[in-house]
């Protein structure tokens, strides 16, 4: 398996884990010292995982990712990923809660850590929301 | 061409064929003994293709697929695919028919058959619809 | 880096550049004698780039691309790409301008030119719009 395949799978495993609210599964995709930057500003991994354990505003989500642009430094065991996503935050229709759809661009640094590619840092930029 | 490329192309050829209602093209992407599991439960290939020959509820569709997670057993000539999709079922606007949008997760087993990768089984799980 | 990776990156770089209205960045992705065929019919590269410099009907866009089907002739340094896209043309909400969403299928010929894969021709077929 090439690093390119492994890096694509890393992104997709993130989508599955976050949509299933599998916090332990998510943790395994990150370097222990990872930094995650989103609407709340930069967070360490444990802090960020705690926010995911808290009740969510939407009961269901789907993270549809585009193909990443992968810039690989195989010698260093690092890669930069630039990935578009459309994120569907699906409301509770029984409660007449609407949906929220977001266009997001992820900028990631991935590293080889204990034999696997993991996220060393991830920054999510919201391009639009509806 | 690597098996990874061929498996990605298999998924995309499925999307083109199903959106073009190309039933013969679809048939060529499946093993003759394939099982397809969707809203109607498990179906054999011929039975499933017959349902595609029947009139459709929506005149047009587009199957936008995410990147698959590919677990390849090259020695066995088998692969498991896990693929997100957003499926646009587009209504007839002249008839004021609305659209239906579905979030789907496909779980596929693909096999090498007569030199090509084909679907041996495919299960579609509808995650959400709007 | 394989040609398959480079061709996927070419498509994604197109999406980034067109969404950022980076006309010079777009120009670098095309062969100087490229033909681009869209709603306006076939255009040469310079003519097409001029249309992109003109004021746009929508202030923001996002080009979400599916995985391409890549047919590579490595000996010739050419490739055919067949790529689905959902294009979000995002209106100015302060002006109560609505959004336009389009389903598009791109048929591209790419060539190796000065050591890089670039578009030699690109035809965009609008499958649906909402």
C-alpha cells in the first residue's frame, strides 16, 4: 500500500469516525500532540475530543470529502493534505430542526507515527454554510 | 494500473452506468452470482437488473461518490470497499416533482473475475434522505 | 509520484484556482493551445480566461469533484479524464441572492507538457441545475 492510499484512507476513516461519534476511533487517527484548529481556535487533542463527547447540536452528520491534494515528503515521513469537504449536519426532523450544510477546506499535516499515518495538525476553514 | 485504480474506476463506472440507465453496462460490473442488498433486501443480479429496467420514480439521477476505503487482499484477488455517496434523485420540474437527496454508504466485496475487478456483493445502507 | 496522482491533483488544483478566482493559477493548468467547451461553446484558453476575469454572477463557488475515471496512455503522455462534479454557486445572502447548484460531468484530455500534466481540452456538460 502506497502512502497516497494510506493518506486517503486516513481522511476517510476520519469521516466515518466523526459521523459515528466514535471518539476512540478518532483519537487513534491523531498524533498524541496533535493540534486541531476549527471554529473554537487551536485545541490540543484531548481538549478537542472532549468537545466531541459533549452533546451535539445535530443528531447526525455526514462528511463527504473530495479528493485530497497530497504533498508527500517520503524521506521525512510527513505529508500535507488539502481537502475539500461538504459536511451535512442533519437536523431532527421530528423536532422540525433544519439541516446545516457546510463547505469546508481542511489543511492537514500528517506524519508517520508508530508505523501509521496520523494527523499531526488539522485546520478546518469554513468556506460557506447554509 | 494498480488494483486500487481499477477498484476506484469500478465504482465510478457504476455511477455512470446507473445514472445513464445503462443496464447492460451495469451487468458487466458484477459477478454473475453477485448479491445486491438495498431497500428491497438481498437480490440476485438478474432480479436486481430487472428492477432497474422497470420505470423509475425519478427521471434523472447523479451518484456522487466519495473516496473509497479499500482493503485489498491481492493474494486472494478480493477487496472490500467502503464508500460514501450522495445520490441526487432529480424530479421532473415540469411536473412539479421534487428532488430526493440520499446519503448512502456502500459496503462492497469486489473480486477479480476473468481478469477484471467486479462486484461480488454490494450492500447499500441509506444513512439519511431529504 | 504516479501519473494517476498527478492527474488527480491537476483536477483538484483546478477546483482551488477557479474557486479562488486565481486566473493566473488556472492558466498554468492548461496547455497554451487548450480548448475549453462549456455553455458558451468551444473557446481558446485566452478567451476563456477573459470570461473568468469578468465580473461573476455569484460571489463565491465551490467545485466538489468526484473521483475521475482515468484512461492513461503513458507511452503517448496523454490521458482522458471523466469526472463528476457538484458545483455550488453561492449567492450573496445580504442581497437575498439565491444559490445555484449544478451537476456537471467533465471530459478532459490531459497531456504532459514541459514535465507537467495539463489540460489540452476540457468539455463541461451540465447534467442538471437547481
